[in-house]
C-alpha cells in the first residue's frame, strides 16, 4: 500500500488508475486474523509426531 501511495505522489500512478495489488506476505504477519484454538498441537520432541501427521 505504501508503495502505491509513493507512486501516486511521484506521478507514476494516477489516482484514477485501476490497479491490482498482491499481498505476498506469508500469513505469519496476520496470524491474529485466524482462530487456531481448535487445531491439534504436536509435540516436536515426540518421535511419533510425524506418524500423527501421516494419519491426519
């Protein structure tokens, strides 16, 4: 969004232009938007945890 604002300010983009912006973030930045309370928790110290993933 900031890049688009700067491009408008520089005259490279016109405020009436139609553009498509892609959010290429990983999702970790917005982790507060997802409810994860119902997800299973795997103990990474348990050697059998990968077996639990295979069974899911």
